[in-house]
C-alpha cells in the first residue's frame, strides 16, 4: 500500500512513491480533510486506508473515531526511516540514505 512522496522527497531520494508506514508525516490532498497534516497512527491494510492522529470525527454519542483516508489521497512529507526502508530507497532510487 504505497503513497506518493512530496516533490522535495522525490528529488532527494529519486523515488516517486513508497509503502506507507506508521510514523510517516503526511498531507491530505483530496476530500473534506484536504490540506490537513499529521502523523500516520495506523495503516489499515484490509480497507486500504490510513488513519492520521489529528483527523477524527465525533459520533452521535460524543465518542471520537479516527477518519480513514485512502493511501493514494495523501502525500508523504516526512519519512519514518528504518534500516529496511533505507534498503528499499537504495534499491529503487539508487541513492545512499544516511
């Protein structure tokens, strides 16, 4: 379940998209939450959606529930880098990641 990278990250890593993981910072580009930013709190692979920390909706009983946003409707603005993701970026883009 991949999401596109921002233009700055595209130039830096020479990669257009990368699988989204918990901890990535994203910007919503479509829908009623367009323009909102936040950190990915959960990746819901069954529904092909991501949940973002600050995006919630209030139910009729005053409980708040996270909004599900389709992964293709967000842009990754900051990557949560670990050794596996660094290897993916090196393989796909040919750029050494520090």
